[in-house]
């Protein structure tokens, strides 16, 4: 999981396979860009960037690598999700506000932290 700024860097890896070149039976995730061996790369435009963090002053791009079953989501028993909407109460120009929210009960858990690690990289020139 990382920044879309890394997209061009993957093209330099000889074993890199784009998502659209996967066999048709293999399922993909919406943010998946491609893979190398058993590592799939999920990229986002809001992926982390550490400006000027390298020893040479270059931007550093953290890339989270999580193995299968290294984390899970635990849903709480006897709780259903709830969508909350309160319309604007007043029609005056100073009180036009509304509330929209979503309530749910779940917890994210790291089940094996030996299978999660962070790769920090910079862009090649």
C-alpha cells in the first residue's frame, strides 16, 4: 500500500506484472496496480509521502507490505450499522447546516506483526 507517485518505478522491475496482464481468473482489488511475485501493490493518490526525508533531501515514499492473514476485521455481535442524517433545522443564511454520519462497530486487529513491514524508498532518476 503506497503512493501513486511510485507507479513509474515499478516499470523498472523486470518481474513486474501490471494488473491488466493477470490471468482472467485472478481477482483484483480496485486500487491494485500490479505485482512482483507474490506481492501485490495497492496505490492511492493519498498514499504517504515524507518530504525531504532522505539523507540526500529527496522525498521518501513508505510502502506497507502485509502478508495474507496478517490482519483482520472483527465485527461486533448484536450491533447493526446505522446511517445518520439530520437535515438543516433553520432556513436562515446563518444556520444552514446538516449532519451526515455512519455508525458501525468493528475493530481492526494485527494478527501477526511478523508479516507486516514497511519499505521506504525514493524515486529513481
